C-alpha cells in the first residue's frame, strides 16, 4: 500500500517523533551543560549561593513574562492565520509585536532602576544582601538580561515556530546553550557570587546573538525589527497575550513568593535545597514539552477543533506520558547518585524532596498537552482559568502543607495542583469518546501505577533492587514501543 494511504495517525506520530527527537538533542545539550554548571556553582558558591541564584532566575523569568507580554503564542497563531502569501500584513503584525515589546522592555528597565531597593527587598528580603557579596547593581544585571531574552525567546522564537523551522530554532538554541555554558563558568570563576548574576546577562546576550544569526535565513532583519503599530493586529495579539501572560507570570510569581516564605521560615540554605527539585524539573521537562510547542501547537492552530486536532492531542499525550514515565522512574532510581554529582553532598537532603516533586510532575505531563490544545483552538478563557486555578491551588496548598510536612510541603502543594488539573483534562477527554480512547487511558493508568510505586519506594528508601528492575523494565518497554512505532 502506498505511504499516502496509511493511517493518518501513523503520520501524526512520525511528525511528533521527529519533533521529540530534534527537541531531545537540544534538551540533552542543556542537560549536559546544565549538569556541569550546577555542579560547579554548587561547589564554588554553596547552598546559600544556589539559593540566591534560584531567586534571581525566577526574577528573570517573571521579567520576561511581563516584558514580552507573552506575545509569542499570539505571533504564532496570527502568522498561521495570515499565511505565507500576505507578506505585507505579516510585516505589520511583526512590527506591531516588536514595537510593543520594545516599549514594555524600556518601561520595565526604567521602573526597576527607579525602584531597585524595593525590588531587592521584595525578592531577597531586606537583610539578605547585607550578609553577602552581592550588590544592587549585580541584581540589576538580571533585569538588564530581560530585554535580550525577550527579543530571543519572546519574539524571534515565535518566527521560527510559525515558519515551521523548528530545526533552526534547535540549532540556534544549541549554540547559545554551549556558549552560555562556557561564559558562565568563566565569569563565576573570575567574579564568584556576583559573577553568577552577571552570567545570567551574558547567557541572554549569547542567546539573542545566536537567534539573530539563524533567523536571517527566514526573514531580512529589517523586516523583523521594523517600528510600527497596527491597531487591528494589536487587538488580535492582546487576546492571546492576556491569557498567556497571566500563566507566564503566575508560575514564577508563585515560586518567588513561596521561595520568600521558605527563606523567612527555614533560611536561605533551605531555598538552596528547594532549588534542586525545581532545577531537575527545569532540565528534563523541556525534552518533553518543546515538541508540543514546536509540532502540536502549530498543527492544532491550522486544523482547529476537529477530529484531526484531537488526534494531534491524543498522539502527543501518549508519547509524552510514555517518555515522562521512563524519565521519572530513572531519576527516582538514580537520585541519591545524581544529586551529589550534580551539586555536592551538602545537597543530599534535597533528595527527600524529589519523590513528591516527580510524582506530581507525572500529572503535570498529563495535563499540559491539553493546555497547548485549548490555546491552539483559541479557547483562551479555558486556558486562563486552568493556569489561574493551578497557581492558586499550588501556592495555597504549599503554604498550608509547609507547617505539616516542612520543606516537602512545597512539592506536595504542586503535586496536588497538578493532580487536579490532570483529572479535569482526562475527564474532558473521556467525554469526547474519540477512537482509541481505551488505549490512551490504559497508557496513562499504566504510567501512573509505575510512577506511584517508584515514588513510594524512593520516598521510603527501600528495595533498591526492585527500583532498579522498574527502571530497566520501564525504559526497555518505552524504547521498544517507540522503535516499533517509529
């Protein structure tokens, strides 16, 4: 039978698999460089330094969300709607997005400079800097990094995705990751803790430079950086921006607020330990999530709410859950080895946080494809409500559970929020009763059972042989399934 006559689901899977593979190359590069960087920072700066840098990273993420106004998704959706034949309208769209983000970045930087003391006190505490080598000027380096990151991740990245050139995005990101890694090691070696803050700025500058180099293959730079404003395009962008901005701001704001509560309750070293599960999450989740944005979101944007769109969702969900299960059980089995290697033995108490964090991550990977889907079909209110509910439950539960479980209460709060989101997503999927529903539910249930058992054993610190068997069996099953279905 001809290839064109095959089951459409097979073609969808192949496209998703290629996207996951390309994203995997980028994620592995980030994982390898991040592994060495974390180890180096932990040895040179200690738990307190990691705690400071964790807050700085969340501050940068919050600034990026605000200064980009989360226009990236809107740019992808609007470029998809305009199509490649109307270059003049596309040029007006890009000019509107660039001009708006430029104005927002200038406003943010000026505001941060005028209210620098209040900003520092809110993020780090009024007395934190008095006992460290960090100055307000060093913290401003993180603020100065925001416009550079916005230009790359909040603007140019959207052009790569909208043009279907996920491959160029991966190449640009790999170069930026390697160069940023080398710059970070050099700056910290020379400048210690203040250098860690300036390394954030250097990495953002290198990311922007790399994106500029590769995006020239898609558009002349003068078409991308043209000042102008079109009211109709601005209105269309704002619809998406408000929804994605709220979600983009909520997560780093929630982590900043919870981090400040942890610092005030347990001290800065405890926040350094809490940075470990957050860092683990940050390094392995892009391996699974990048393909959803690079493949699933543009595809759903084109086909809308249809059987084909839900096929994209189902395929992405199955693949994400399978890979997430394998990744989670592997990290749980190796956690007592990975944490001292990645950080130092001073961070070993953080291993007690990982079982709860990773158990909650499984539910996150179940729910996340649905948020990408509703954004692709322009159900912005649903997307907004989902992220607001997630942040409120996560923060509220974390604050409530800290007095009961101590530092473990933070990942427990996120796990509860993720579980509720996953339950709502699966409930919606069941209500649609699409073809292949039973297989999808079986994959999710099997993944949950395996992750739950491994998380419990890792929490108890028991039966390492059984944990190893689960790790090997799960990895073999997932790899064999992917190979057969490739």
